[in-house]
C-alpha cells in the first residue's frame, strides 16, 4: 500500500490521509492554531482497489471526483444539505479541493442498491438477502431491484474489509431515529441520481454515501457523492442482466487486476502490480466520460 506525501500548504495543517483524500485544517491567522470547525478536503489521483492503494495514479481523477461531487451536491440540495463551505482553495489544489464543515462522521457505510451485482450478488446467491434485506427470488447479475434498498456495511479501517451490516445493527450503533433518517436519505439519493443519470444514458447500480452531524445535530451529506469511486455506473444502452455489465467506474481496473494479464494472485495478500499505461489511460477516459455525460460539461 502506498500513499503520496502530503502537500505543504501555507495556512493549513495536514490532519489525515485516507485511501484517496487528504485532509487539512485551516490555521487561524491570529493564533496559528488549527480551526476546529472546517477542513480542506483534497481529492488525490490515487486509486484504491481490493483495499489496496495502487502504485499507479489516474491523472485528473481527483479533479473529476471533486467537480462531479460539487455538481451532484447542487442536484441534491433539496433532499439534504451538504458540507461545502467554499471552493476558494489554495492554487496548489485548485479544482480538486473544497473547504468543508468539520462534522462528526457517522460510523456506518451507507450503501444503497438499485441493481444487484458485486458483493451484494454474492450474498444474495448464498442466502437470498443483502445486508439482511430479503430480495425476490430469481435475480441474476445486473437485475434491477423493485426499488432501491439500503444495504449498509461496517466502516472498516484502511486495509480491512467492510462487512454487511443488518439494519438492526445500524439502529444499535447510531439510534433508531438517525438510522431511519440516513436509510431514507441514502435510497432517495440513489433514486434521484438514477432519475437524472438515466436521461443521460447512465444507470447507477449502487452507491455509497457519507453522512455527518453538524454542531447543531443536523445530518449533512459529506465527502463525495455519486462519483465513479463511490458508485457503479453502467451504460444504459448496454444493460443486459445475466452477466457483469460494462462500466464507467474503477470496475475496469478490478477486472484487469483479476485477469491473467496482471499476474496477480488476489489471495496472496500481496499488493497488486502497477497498472499498464493503457489501463491507466482507459480508466482516466472512463472517469472523464462519466463526468461529461452526466453534467453536460466539457472537462478540462
């Protein structure tokens, strides 16, 4: 697992680096102390897969994720407020950073599914449920679900796997009222996302969203939303249940890593190899195409 060294940003103190994002606290000009109410959220070009941070960055990925999230925040603002304070950020991270409110993040991965695939499909094939939610019989890879379902998971530390979490465990973790609030918001975000994306030729199979509590206890949408890193995007015109779907997201990288071409044994526990240049370029193109198709804007 590799991470790039955090940037030295005048007026900011490095707080934390995750798989993809780096966090910095603004410094109070008068005291030089880190502010407790805001963070600078910087999206890097790092790519994670199978709980590893790959050696091969994807050029412009951080900017795509940031700009697409900002666009989606606007589309969703009538459903839920978000953490954005300002896009006025240091020049070194312009376009891939945003100043946000510092929140108490909820310790649950809020996942919703509109189509069945991936880990949800494997759980369904084993016992007919996903995160304890009973689904109809006869579903296959790529099947559309009757309605988006909330399938939360644990929020595992870096390097460990998230695990499916029954709704009762979410209630026990954060309380029944808050659990119901984030469940309803998560499925509403995916439903709204698909209303918009389908018109632009993209199906959003599933998504993961992050929520945090503001100082007054209100729930805010945080981190990123409906991006190729947090969601599965499929071309609508190629959707065909019964097999894995082509995608606009990092699933392409996962497929290469698990193919004979990579020479990597996933079960070995060893870090994946570096990505070939053509895989890097194709992945970048998929991220950019998703951004342009959804927003109707040219990237760069």
